[in-house]
């Protein structure tokens, strides 16, 4: 398809121009923040991998989220929010910078690199206006080293949070209770100071290992102890005899996203056996099991977050805090031939939770298509903080909060994680239309979400002019991104450990007085 021409470029130009670190006394205290002119606090709650269509407040039939649903009653709920990327590192930085991944540059998988310090983050803007900033995350791709640390006074590391160990959140699961606890401790210390608090949990992310009590409402016959005993017996028999029946293969594969079954020696030869028995990689029974576990994770997360949400009801916080509640991306369960996230650009991965509660803002539902990159300018306008709009790609949604209208704008997303190799795919969503372009295959596809909400049928051939227009807009956006990168960003660097991070790692027992080599320490 052709480029789309100068009209498209002009159009886009208008759119774009206990094992945790326990020293809370050390990480939670610091010099008192300067006065911020009475501006409200800001709390950004991010739940990794959370699909909004699995929450009651977004219409889900299962009772996964009673506490989030109760909180949502006081919020503006954005029904059609889209993330800039379907995996954590680039999506979080787009959220924090109001820049698309192509501009902030943290796009490589699985080693994203460190964002150029020329990029300005929300935390840096607020710090200049006297805010005391803290971030509490659970490792993985939410570690400070990718660029998230810019502007934060407090950003403690966790066990396993070495620079090139991108899976510390998977190696150390169920960190949510401790993360909530240390966040509550910090909140008590921060009372009376204007603050920006970033809270991120990986709890919903695979592996799905919620406590059994949170799975049973969705899978009444679930007995984890009995099932694991059976699983251990099947694995041992398979290793001893090199024989396994179809039910045994299904059992091992089903627990891959629960306890990692199939990732050890028992995985050798398992794909061959699955093929021999005709077991599909997206077996419907297995997908149902994973959804039940996933919903259990959401229910457990909802239960733990209640402590944080309850803390926000204190008058000093409720009446003076802007709360933004988001997810960074969704999760796939076979809708487009893949599971989890990162490799496809469809609603199951790109549609995200976006709710906002602010003093003086009435609860409502917004149907407009909005973007994760709109969070930063919206928050800044609500706080009355001036910002340079030319350095941001999002726009403030404050008019929508006032019941006013905003002109429709498309949203763009970028995926570079792909099964088997690093791919480069882009999408534009414009109203009911989604156009997906794959740079590797040089192919495009068009979907009509109004008549085909599952995005299963490519209608580019029947709507060639629409596909051509959207590809033109996409190409023009990529051109704008390239120019903006020169002005506000720059090359992505390697991870650097500052003195504070080095001390935290030393306190966690990773190395002595000497700094680690730049590409050492459990690289993967």
C-alpha cells in the first residue's frame, strides 16, 4: 500500500506534535519535600497483565474484583483505553513519559536497555514542583534501571533485581502482600508532604499461582495438593519409563503456567508426544484452567489491594489525592493463536484498565478511545502543573472529566516481542477500525471491531481505501516519532548502577564493595 501522502503527514503532525529490601527506614525517609503550593498528591496504581474485561466494573460476570469495583464507583472509568505496547518495559515508560515506544527507545526484547536521560518523566516534572516521589514495584521489567528511576527519591530493589535479570518477578512470586505493606509504611511517613507514589504489582502476571482459596470460586473442585501429587507421579513415571498417556501430557502442559511443569527434564520429548496424541497447543480445557487461575490471581490481588485502597479513605488522602488506576497491558488465552502477551496487537493485549479519581471530579464513564500516553498530561493538568506539550505525545483528558468533548484521535501501539524471534509490528486504532502492519513480513491487515469485536476477519481487501488511509497515518506517525526522538530523546544506553542501587544490591548480599561487571550477575 502507498505511503498515504502529505495530507496524512499533516494530520499526524497535528495529533502528535521478607527477602525484600527491608530497610524501609532508609528508603522511606529523606529530606522534607519543599512546599508544593497546596497541590494534591498523586498515586499511580498499576496492575501488570490485568485485562479490564475480567473486572466487574467493566462488565465481567465473575466476582473477581469486589474491592476494585467499589473503588470504581467514585472514579471516571475509561472504557476504551489502549496501551502503547503489549509488554511491560515499553508500556510503563510510555505511561511515565507520554511518549510512544519508538520515541523513548526502550523497545528491545528481552534486553530493553536504559532510556536516554534526555527524556523527561512525570516524576521529574513533579520533583521540580516540590513533590516527594516514591516507587514500589516487584522487580522484573518494572525495575528502576530501564529508566523508571528518573525523578524518584525512593525506589527500593527486591531480591533478584540485578540489572540483566529480567525475570526476578517470576523467580520470586507472590510479592504483593509485602509490597503493599512497605507502601503503607511509606504513606504514613509521607503524610503532610505532597507526594507522587507509583505502586506496581506483578501478581496477576504468569505464573498463575494464587492461593487455592481464591481459585475455588471459579473452579470448585480444585484441590491443589491432590493435583500436584498426581502431577509429580506422572512426571516421575514419564522420566522413568519414557512413556506417558494423553491425560498425562495434558496434565503437565496445563501446569506449565502454574508451577512451570514441562520446563525441566520432563519437557524433553513432550511436544512430540502432544503431537502424537493430537493435543493442540491451545487446548480448550487447558485455556479454561489458565483462565480460572488468572481470575484467582485477580481475586487475590483485589483482596490485597483493599488495604491500600482503604488507606486512601483517610480524609487527608481522599480529599487531596489524585488516584490513577491502570494496567500496563492485557493477556491472551489463545484468541489469536498465542497466549500471554507481547507478540500480538489485538484487544486482549492492548485494551487496558484506566480509572481516575480526583477531588472535585464526578464519577462517570467515558466511551472515547483514549491512550496510556494521555495519563501524564491529564495528571499534570489536574495538579495545575505547567508542562511543555511539545515534548509529549499524549493529550490531557481533563475536558472529558468535565463532561466536555474532545476531537477523536487514533492510538498507536508497537510490539517487538514475538515467539521464536524479535519481530516489529505496529498498529493504529481509529474508531472502530484497527490496522496492523508487520515490518518483517511487509503485510497489513484491517479489522472492523464493530462487526467483528474478536478481530478475527481481515477485511482489508473489501476496504482498501480505509486500509490505505490508516497505513498512511501509521507511516506518518513513525516519521513524526523519528523527528521527535532527535529532539527529546536519544540512543538507549546500557544499565548503570548509581551509588544508591549499588548499596541496595550490596545490602541484599549480591556483591561486596566492588561494583559488578556490566554484563554479569545471572544474565539471561
